[in-house]
């Protein structure tokens, strides 16, 4: 009868992953076969013979057509990022050929109220506590700019002004409540003549959590023209309007634990693909979010393929830092669904345990998209299609050692040939991991003196935001270039506190 047919249909769908024949995903379809020494020897023979044949053909064509220009592949990486000796190159259009910025960093003692935004009303919040967790970028960016060669002590020569505040941490640790945060921000801003001069256009604020600038309730009134650094590009699910503006604001990476971003020696080392227990995992709390709940249900249906432990914040079942990353590294794909907001720290953590991040957040924005081709190092899957189809798709992607061997061999051949494109396994798991390894330095909050770091990337983005000329609705100028206010008082005579634009 109809009921029995429905049950059979449901069983057929549930059995799709256990079937020996994977679903057809077009170009992604692949039937896994065991990798033997015979396969490896055959692959090596294929590469060597292809190399010599192409050398002969290349020599023939180069002699017959000597005017054909050679293509320089030394500078362009298969990760989609332009490299020069391992240093990511920002596009010159709109950025300039080199970094040339002067940033003034406000001192915590120079403005009444700034200390409260950094340490709470009673000064009880410690900087070391705010360095930990996903909000540590607010402290790290401040400290790194303090040490930067682009910092200036002269306001009159500054291109940009950085306002330090650790409000997310301060709020979470009980240093200030929402009302106090709002009042303190307004008090601080009213003491900044340069903020009033530009209407805030040359001032930089960091809001490192999913709430974004909404931590400052009156953001839309007072800092809607300012440059906001945030990992959160969309907040329309909770508010009628988002605080992120693509034209003026900058997406920054989440703060990955320092123990995992050490050069060469993270506390938890990646595992070879062959030793990973799961196809995919999700490590996080459900928080009542639809996508996360779907993953947890899916893991109960396919426990041998998908790991979704019920993470606890406290108690004996709480994962320590090391345990968390040991679980995270134990899958080929790390799933990153949205939580309270669109962005997710797991996306960035995945690069440091060398699993392929699978973004399950439709509205998520990613940093440094002008130099990183994220389609080369990650996967983005529609969140409403979380289910067996997702696991079938991931299982269809080539990722065994034979493909890795061929990938390395062909990459070597490509380098030797200087121009012949033989990347036959671009979608191979190992290839995506290798490309991700090249660009993950842009997710590390290190000094701008390093060849590659998150702060250096942020400085490049800030350079495009800097303006030679600043103005606001409260700023006017005369024939001799002097800047005045509505009362025609010269800028040097402006005295805080003052009404804000």
C-alpha cells in the first residue's frame, strides 16, 4: 500500500551512503579504489614518459615559433593568490605598489572613558583574558598597530586614527553593560576633534564578534561613516539593518588559538588523510540553529561518517583546547555552519588542522577576497541542502594517496615545463589542503614586518580606504585652506567635549 511504499522510499534514501555506487555529481563523481604500489609505479611511469614527450614537443614548437612569449608561472600560485617569494601580492589597482600609511593610535590615558572601554568600569578586566577565544583580534590588532612601523605619534600627519576598545570581552566578563558601553562610546567620541573634523571617516573601530558594531547601540548615529573591522559581514537576521558596508568596512579573519598558528610547530599536528576516522565533522553547540541541528541529526544517522559531539561549556565533558583540535583534525572535511550570525571561527581553524573547510553559511563574507580565490581552498554548500546529499557529495571527491601522488608529480612537471597546464586533479582533497597551506598565513595575527600576516593584509585594505582630504557636515574651509566649524572657528581652536556629527 501507499504507507509501505513511503517507508521503502525513505529506507532507500537513508541507504544512499552505504551503497557501493556514489551519487552522480557530474564532474565531481568518483569511485574510490585502493591505492597499491602498482598504481603508484604506473603513475610515476606516466608522469616520466609524459615529461620526456612534452620536452620533445616543446623543443620542436619553440624552434618553429620562436616569437611566442613565455608565460611566467613563478609568481602565480594555483591557490589563486599572486605570490612573490612566498609573499602575497596585493593588486596595484586602487592599492598602490607599496604600503604607505600613517596611523595614529589613541592612547588609553589621553581620552576620558577609553580605559573603561578596554578594562571595564572598575578596571577589573585583564588584557590577557581578552586575548583568548574568538574575540582576541580586538586586542591583537591594537597591540600590533602599537608596534607597527606605520604608526605615527603626530595626529596632524595621520591618514587614519585607530580607536582601541575591547568591548566584546569587557561585556562578556561583566565590565560594562550595554547601556554603559553606549554612553561611554559617545563620551569618548565627543573628545576627539579629528573625529568631528572628518565625521569619523578616517577613524577605525574593531568589533570582533558576530554582533558586529551592534555592540555599540548607537553605531548608526555616530560611527556609520567610520571604518569598521569585523569578521561579520551580515547581521540582518537579528536586526533590520546590517552594520557592515562593503564600500568602507573590512572583513577580518577570526582569531585562531595561538597554539595552532605557530610557524611549523602547532600544538596539534595534522593527520595524514589515510588515518582520519571520519569523512566530515562539526564541532560546536546546536544553539537551536536549524543548520546545526540538521548536522547533529545527520551524525546520528551516519555515525561512521560524520562526527558531531555535543560540546559543553563546562564540567567534565568540556573539551579542552588540545582535545578540540585533535577531534577537528580527524576528518577530511570540517563543516562550518552559521551560528548566532553568519560568520564562523571553524572556517579559519580548519586551515590549521589541514582539513577542507565546508562553509554552510549562505550570507557569510570572507576576508581578503581580492587576493584569495576561496573556491581553490574551500567548499561552500547551500545550507538548506544539509543532509545525506552533502555527505554523498563529499564522499565523491577524489582524495586518496594515488591522486595525491599524481598531483605532486604533475605539479612538479608543471614547474619543469614553465607553462604547460596539467592540473588534472584541482578538486582533489590533498590539492585543496596544499593550496590552503599557502594562504593561511593571512589568518595569523602576526606583525606587519612578517612577509604575510592578517595585520599586513588589513593594512593593505586600509590603504584603499585612506583619503587625502577629509570633510563632514560639521567641517568647512576657507580660501586659504583653513578648516573651520559652523561658527567659523579654526580647527586648532576646537575644544572638546563637542556635539557629534
